C-alpha cells in the first residue's frame, strides 16, 4: 500500500508499488535511528506492573533476548498491543541514537539519495513514525517503508538493497542469505550469541562511515 497521506511512505508494499525505488543502504528505525529499546521495555513493564527484568528472557548460553512474551498470565497479544500503544503514545519523543544525525547528513552529502527506513512498526503508528523522521532527519529527505507480517528481506531485495542496519539478531542473521552487507547495531539483547551475525557489528551509526568508504562502488550508484 502506498500512503495517500504521507509522501514516500509505504505499508507492506507490493513489488509493483516499489518500481523505481532503489536503496543500496537502508536502516531499521527502533534502536537504530532512535533509542527505543530500554525506554520501550521500561514502559511495557510499567503497564503490566512488572520490573524490566520480568520481560527479559535468556538463551541457553545465558545471553539476553529482547522478548516481550512474559509469563505471569499475559500472552503475546497483550504484549504486542502494549508495544503498539506505547509507540503511538511515546515514540515521537524518543531521542536520536548517538551520532545518528551527523551520519545521516554525511551519507546524504555523498549519495544525494533519500534515507530509506524499513521498519516493522504497525500501520496505526504510521503517523508518529513519519513525524519522528521528519522532525529528526530534517533537512535530509527520507522514504519510509513499514512492514508487518511481511519479511524485511522481501522489501530489501525489491529495492536492490546491499547494506541494511538492524538491532535484531535474528533479522540480521536471516539477511545473511539475502543481502551482501547486513549490519548488526550492538545492543544488550543481541550480544553473547553462539555465533556472530551479519557482515559487521557497530556501536553507533558513525562506525558505518569507514565501512561505506571501504566498500566504495558497491554502495554508490
């Protein structure tokens, strides 16, 4: 669907709706462009009268997992409803991630291409998502592609993506089979896994700059 309200915005787009859209470099939004992670977990915990520790699960190796499927009588529908509600209510005020604005401006100055954001937010949060990007990326232009119930790699392949930055370990691991340079933005919930994920890991978006320079023509058209 192409949004009729917000320019250059799509939700679960078809192949034909993305004709002419190309993005060699693209970004996830939550905990990549902004600081969603800890703020969202704290808010979800408060809604259910729990501590943040109650909504963290651990893998067999002791690594932390970003998982809202709490026990204590709440099901995944309850959790995802809470997440969507909190994103709608609070996310416009979430701060930028470190060095985000400077890195985005640097990238645009080299490519003169709109920044492409591919995020798994729900359609009811299109308004707040678009407004956050407009406020925080200005004056850099952007394109927003929202997906839910649709794998990100489908969209990324349709737009000719080469480098994609995400904080979700499983997403980056899956993208190894579909794009050349999946990048893991290091967060507590994606570290300590049995094997690494992606082409590289970064601590903040500024660390993309030497990677982009190194890859050269692969990331410029």
